[in-house]
């Protein structure tokens, strides 16, 4: 049998866990089936709080700024929402 490697040499300390309010947009999008209408997304996931660079926001608030009413794919939904919320670092508490 081959030599067992010492796992302690590969441990990386990450520091204290910093809580981030809300959930990733991708997680919310993964719970939906596609295609989907905006009104149905609001009914199903509108209360979900998503992480944004400017702080947590409900999905229904974000979708108010999206002009499209029909999303043909998950990627279309994510792209249009990211156009509104931005794609940068998320604020931590």
C-alpha cells in the first residue's frame, strides 16, 4: 500500500466566517423551471432575499426594474437580473 499523506500540511486557515444576508441569485434560479413568466416568479420566489453588491433585496423588488415579462431560459433570467443588481462583491455585515 502507498504511503499515507499527512493532511495537516495542506490545511488552509480561512479566518472567521462572515455572515452574508440573502442567498445567491443562482440558488433562486435553480429552484425554478424554464421558461417562466415574471408574474409566476414573483408569486413563487418574490419574497426570496437575494444577495446584491448594494445589500440584500427581495427578488420582487429587483424584478420591478426588469422590463421583460417572460424568461425563456435560466440564463436569460440571471443575465437580466444581474443587469439590474450588478455583478460585484457582496456587502458583509
